[in-house]
């Protein structure tokens, strides 16, 4: 089932807040998040004659956000996370199939990216604070106008977000990163968020127009859906200064899938 009705979501967020407060009060306490997701969509549209590829998979020019929903296709697949966000440990395993074949992504290590990993309400309730150097965050805002992640999506509430190196295979063979050698690993990022896309796959602003990250007003006025959950999974090369024909522009390769059927279990232990 895709939708979480608002009262259920409210209870879930309240439970997260209580658990997080318990951990803050007792450093020996830990949390375990188990997240399972399915009902996938490939958010990736080739926008012209292919100028670069990896093992036949187009690398450029590609739009990996497709805010207008055109070209988004359903995919078979599932993902499972088991994460301790206090210790920054756990694992992510995702499997899905697209027109290129059968993909697998595995991640067992976590590392922060080169930007803040969340925006939270400050201690006085009238200010905000950025989280730095934490590769697994909970109950944070990302993207939009937060400066925690690029403005590729509206400001969106995250129940759990992760960053770190991942191993990817395609049809059982290594799908290595050729851009950032000598490591074959990719930079991976996941988000478990409230809803961002409508049933047509569109990302909208509050005036009903299609979201555009180049419009500064859109970054603060994007529409999200508090009675739904989405799971986002991306992997890409390390951002560089060079501009490309891709969306987002400073990346040579970007792969993006979302899952609409999301189940979460949160346990305290210690």
C-alpha cells in the first residue's frame, strides 16, 4: 500500500522523536531502522543523442530528475535497509530490473558527502541548524533551499538519509565507476521521505507549475505530500567542477530510482 494517512504518519514521526530523545539522553542506547521498499519507478530520461555510455548504459545526456514526469517508467525491484543511525553502521541491498538488465546495489559503509547532511530546527525553535559530517541522518530536511544537498528537489522531510560508497553490478557483472579511479565504487545516497511526486510522477510547486531548480522561488515552494512515503536511491560519480549536459550538471553519470511502497520498523536497543 502506497499511502500512509496523516494520523498514521503523525504517530510515526512522534515515535521517531521519542526514540531520538531517548538516544540523546542515553549514549549507550541505539536505534535500528529496518526499511523495505518496492513498487519502483526509474527516474531517468535520455534527452538526446548519446555521447557517453558505460557498458551500453547511457551516461549523457541524461535527465535524472524528470520533474514533469515524462519518460518515467515503472520497474520491478525492491530494497532493504538495516541501519543504526547512531553508530552509522548497517547495510543496504537493492535489486531492480530495467531495459538494460538486472541491477544490484550493495552498501555496507557510510561516509559524509561534501555538503551538510540535514537541516533541523534549532534549540530555541526560531532558528535552524545544519548537520555537518554525519553520513546517516534522521528527521532532517534536505534539498530545496536548505543548502543541505542541491536544489534538485523541493525542500523535503527525511525520516532517514544515508550517504557512502556502494558496489553496483549489472547482470551479475561489476558495473564499475570509470570516472573516479582507481576505486570502482560509486557515491550512493538514499532518502526515506514524505511524498515528493504525484501519481503522474510530477514534482510540482504550490502554484501548480512544474518544479524547476533554476527558479529560486521554486526551491522554497515545492509541493510535498505528508500522507505518503517515498524511498529514493541514487548512485553517481564524484561531483566535479565541469558542466555536463546532464541533470544534475556536474556529474558524468547519475542513476535514480524511487520506490512507492515503503515499510519502516524502528527499534530501540541497548
